[in-house]
């Protein structure tokens, strides 16, 4: 069917998030570059809700990041909703019109500086999970039908039009 694709902002540089953390631009750009190879290798999986573990549990996987890039100081991305039990829940939520958030999961140390908690250079991005309340301001994903699905709809519409022409319905 072409699949359900969600897209939108995933993380922001130099912006205090809901967890009072700030991710420096240099750290996020480096990690997005590293994560892109995981995306290209089709291993960029995420879960429905943040687990307590740093390990991605395949039983709970709901989506796969299929593209990631930087737009100014914002990490942008596209995720394909998978046909897994967690993915089916995610699909149902999106179909019901629920606003879906996304949040990075990673490991590393932080330091306090001028009243802010700064993520340090040892940060390693693990994945992006679907959440109800993202810590990054406005990190909500929106539905984007895949090109394949749009092409199928266009082809079906042309076939219906031609069939109507043949049987004289138009």
C-alpha cells in the first residue's frame, strides 16, 4: 500500500528542551551524520514510548527512520510506520488524529553551565522514539502519504475514468 510515512522536526540544537537539556549544534550535527549511516543501512528503528533501557527492543519497534537531515538548527526526519504490533498501535493513533511526538534517546554526560544542563561531546544518539509529550519543543510528526500510494491512487483514478468513458458513464 506504500506505507504510512510520518515527517517533521525531531530535535533542535542550542535550545533548552523540556528536560532542561541543551544539545550543542556540534554534537547534534556529528550524531546526525553518524546516524545517517544507520538510516542508510535500514537499522534506524524506534519504539513506541521511551523504554528504561538504552537497548532497542525489537518486540516494541513501531517505526524505522528512513531519512534524516539538518535544516538550520533543526534535525528533520521521515519515519515509516512498520507493520508490527507497536506499529499497528501507532497507525491507529495517527488514523484517529492523535498528535504524535518524537524524542531522541541517547547516552552521554552533561554539565551545568549558566543555569543550563549542556549535553557533552561524549553523547551518542541511539534512536528516535515515538512519544506523547516530546521534550524538544514542537517535535511533532505529521502524516505524509508515500509517493507510491499517491501514484497508485492516480493510476486507479485514471482507470476508473477510462472505464466510465468506455461504458458511457461520463
